C-alpha cells in the first residue's frame, strides 16, 4: 500500500496494527513465537505491528490462524481494505480504464444529499459537457498511460448531471477564475463548457461561485476537493484520490470551503466573469 499523506489513512492503518498486536498478546505469544508459527521473519511481524507495512489478505489469515482467531480474519481483511481505499493512485484506479471509476462516483453522488465542491483547475465532473470531458479525459489517459475507454467514461461522468435535476440533491460549487481561463480543451469545447455553466446557474439545486483573480485571499488556492454531506471529503491530487473520513480533517475541509466561498462572487457578478472568459475565445 502506498503511504498516504492523509492522517485519516495513517490513523486507520495504526489502529489495524494495534488490533493485530492485541490478537498476538491475547494468544499469549511473543513476536518471535508468532513469527515462527506464521513461517516468516520476526522483522515482518514488527513492521506489521507498527503499521509500517500493510498486511495482505494472506498475512491476516495466517496471523489469525497462528493466534487461534480464524473467526476474526474476515473482519480484519475488510478493515485493511477500507484503509487501502483511503489513498488510491489514479493509475491503479484506472488500470482497466476510467469508466469503472466514473460509475463508482455515480453511486457516491446518488447517495449524497449535499455536495460542496472547490475547484482550482477544471469544472466539477457533474458540470462538464461531453466535449470538455472528452478533451480532459484524453489528456489524463495519455499522461497515465492507461487503457483508453474515454467514450464510455465520458458517458458515465456526464450521467452524474442528472442529480442536478432530481429532488434531494444540493450542490454548492466554488471555482477559481482560472478554471474559466485555462485552455483545457479547444476553443469550441471551452466555449460550450462556459456557456453550459451559464445555463445551469439558475437551477435551484446549484449555487455557483467564482473567486476572482482580484479577490483578497483569506485562503490560498488549494487542490480540488469535494465534501459529501459531512461524512466524506474526496481530495484529488496529480497521482491519487484521497478519501478523508476523520472528523477533525473533515472539519478542516469544511472550514476551508467556508473561507473560499466567502471570497467568491455569485449571480450577475459570476456571470460577468464567465461571459468575459467566453469573449476571449471569440
């Protein structure tokens, strides 16, 4: 497992390691005795107990068997996989293409009542047009060197927009003005994307704010993140998706979002910024 910069993932990893250590102690075994029963070097036991190495499913089953606790193996394996899902490299997620990840996001958004999204690079997926999403996903696929299923992935991404028109879903989006200006797609696709933002702004389910270049900063520009209800934050970096569930970190993301939202302009002022960006493409 890749080491995660998220303290949520690290805390969960350590908690799993402590559970393994408690199993050993409850069985009355020393580290060396457990290692002998498992058939591996004592150094591996030490790494697993300190959370310095991620146990495989086989490691957990072997550990539990050595401790006479086979009944706990499935629960521990589920816990380990949950930790693993907190920090996932895009290349790993996209190893068979991008469509499956987009479908997983569809399920997440289907169950989200309130989504707060901050973007400093591109519009959120649920506000992207097919042409813009195609240009962006082509770039990502080429960069990552993963299988190209862009057409299917775009369809799955754009499908998320249906929740803008269904009851029970609310979206609060804050974007940097740079999102409007970056030439992420060709001029026609960019023009269509920006006009789409103007078209969806009146929706009752959507609040769209733009942070002008000239805004006095109280929060510095950040990586893109999405807060789903008050239970999950998804942070997007160049190489990985980080899922934050720890209450303290969630509170930090909520605080950051509130600060970013306070710098944004809305309504006619936001439309003016979008229209100005369109004019530069004419």
